[in-house]
C-alpha cells in the first residue's frame, strides 16, 4: 500500500507536467494540500500502466471520452486506483472535503462542456507543437498515432489549419465570450467570485496548455476579456508543483 497518493502524469522532455487533463488533477492536489508524488508514464506505456493498476477502459459514455486508457490516473493512499480527471476530482472531494471544489455548482459542468468547443476550432494550429516538448519515445508515438488518426501527416493538417486560421478563431471567440460572460457574473477573479472552484482549474489548465504550446494563441484567448488574465493570475499559485 502506498504511503502517499501517486499521480500518474505524462512527462515533458524536462520531466515536468504539461498536458491539459493531468493538470486538472494536479491543481486539485495542490489546492487541497494533499501529499503526493508523481510517477511519469510515457505515451507508449499508458495502456499497460493503467491495466497494471487493475483498471478497465474509460466508459465510452464518459464526459469528454476520447480513448480507452488515459492520463491522469491516480493511486490513493489506501491502494485503490482511478483514471480520468472528472471522476478523480469527485473522489478527491469526497476523501478531502476541504477546501471545497464546489463540484455541485452548475458552473462546473458549464465550463467543463465549453472547453472542447473552445479548443476544437483552433487546436490544430498548435497541437503539432506537442512533440517539441516530449521525450523521444513519446515523440515518436505521438507522430505515429496522430498520423494514423488523421490518415495523413500531422504537418499537413497543421498547414490546413493555419490556412483557415481566421475562421477557426472566429468560432473560438464566440465560445470564449460565453465563458467570459459566466466569469463576469460574479465579482471575480474566479467563476464563483471570491470562491475557488473546480471550474477555475478546468479553464486555467486549458490556458496553461495553450500557453506552453503557442504563446501567441494564448495571447489571442486572454485578450478577448481582461477577466481571463485575472483568473489565470489568481490560480497561478497552484501551478507551483509540476513534478
């Protein structure tokens, strides 16, 4: 039985966190002050690692499902394990109720469901930069898997996305306005005003991920409303433990 919680995360080339979904879980752990260590799992090893924890595949009807075996995963102090940031957040809230993530507030699901529409219209403009940050084995896996998924080299998909960048950003800005309106309903900097919630971690994990890959794309996003920069700055204190 582990003496502390173990977070399974995807390593960057420098051995630090970078990926959007694991950051959601890492921010919860950092925010709640939970003692944990990171075990790095490279892309080619994700499925075997998850299976070794005794876990089955993600349910295909799970929110945001995209693959059977995914990171983040976690092993709790009692030796039980879990996969996927959404159910992990609920379990961490149950085990460590304070400070609260306010998961029962409707804003949490609203923001969760806005992330894909925000990213989908522009992500191919910067997703091809992911391999620049990966260790060699993960980099090779990324190219092979994405080329197979697209049926052509990811560089071609990248060129197409850049050729249609204006339309992509137009769609992205429309959804970002929805997020900004929700953020400004309260007297910020958080989605619940002065109260931190999981909605803040969902949104800022996305911003952090975009900033790492393409600073200009990040600037385009946060420039849509000053509230985004205020939220990002307010949550920066929980981005401290990245390894």
